[in-house]
């Protein structure tokens, strides 16, 4: 079981530390299953926002296998993304492709329950389109995802909210097209407004290269606000930092 640590700011978030990447994937799968059962029992549906990058790959693989494959009512689950690279859905960099290969195809999730960000479209149009998709999903009520999974970059970015980029300042829209100078590429990303409205947010961080941003944000060290992940603060929901020992090694 994860070790629960007293967090830096009482009651603002919880921290759980597990031994390694494999344990992180299993702990994240249990978190996912718990959130899913709670949402489905309460509201008959589970709207989950998937994270991109490499860390969630092991989580998605576990969800697609026993016991989680059998313990979650997948026909009540609707899949969204927190961000996407502006590439076609079959591109090796696509966050959608990674989830499709590791989770959606193994579970045979039908297309109508998979709401992907269209990285193959012009960025501004893709962002407007996804904003519409979210507003339509919640039928005009404020968007409130049951679970949002987030990764953490070494520079403290999360989703595609990168340091010094325009989307950090977006306070009205739920989705933004965001040019990332460090890559010279466009991304589509949920904004803080969409993320912080969630019922439950779980950061997944694995590896010693994440220890510095984790420590700076969790302990609110000088300059922590320059790290975009520090802006993740659910308004009414809960936040869990799920870390392996390497990522938690500076706490
Ligand atoms: C992306 C992700 C990004 C990711 C972090 C961590 O599109 O790359 O949304 O925010 O979560 O960069 O990536 P790793 O899990 O690969 O370290």
C-alpha cells in the first residue's frame, strides 16, 4: 500500500509514495478503479481525462488486464485527454495513439466513448472544437471531470501547460492551442479552468528526474509558481500526488 505523507500545506493535497514505477502503475490503477466505481455509483457515468507522455503507459496496460479489466464497468466510462501534440492520430508522438494501443483497443472501447483532441486539425480549430465537445458533454453545466490524470515534466510543466507559454494565462476557455517554443511545436491543452474544476486530480510522477520539480512545488520553495504544475489546485475537488520513491526522494 502507498505510504501517505503529511503534505506541506495541510488539507490542500495528499501525497502517496510507492517503491517503484511498477507499484506506481498499480497504485494509479487502483485510484482509477476507485474513482470509476464512485462516479458510476453516484452518477451512472465516469468521465476521465487521460494523461500523455510515457509514465501513464504502464497504468493503461494494467487497466486493460485482470483484475482491473473485469472490475471496472467500462461501458460507463467516457475518455477524454488533457492535452495532445499537434500531430495525426497515428503519429508515434500522439497521446491518443498511446492510449489507443495500451488501453482503448485492448478493452475494445467503441469510438463514441472516446473523445480525442484532434491534433491533426489546425491548432486553433482543434482547441475550439474540443471546447465545444466538453461543453456539449456537460450540456451547458460547468465542466466537472470525475478524474483528471496528469504527468509532470522536469521543467514543472503539466498537460501542455509549459513555463512561459500563453495558455498559462487563459482564464476563460477550457481548452487552448499553445505554442511551445522549446519544441517549436503547437499543442492542444486543457487550461487551469478545466483542470481545477475536476472532482479528483492525480499527478503521476516517476523517476529521480522528477524529484526536483516535485519538491519545489510540494514544499512551495522560492520560485515554485514559475512551474506550471503548481497552478493545479482543484477548487472543490481533491488532489493526490502519486510518486515513486525516486520522484519523492527530495521530500
Ligand atoms: C505530454 C504530456 C506531458 C507529460 C509530461 C511527463 O503530452 O507529454 O501531457 O505533460 O505528462 O511531459 O511526461 P513523462 O511521463 O513522459 O515523463
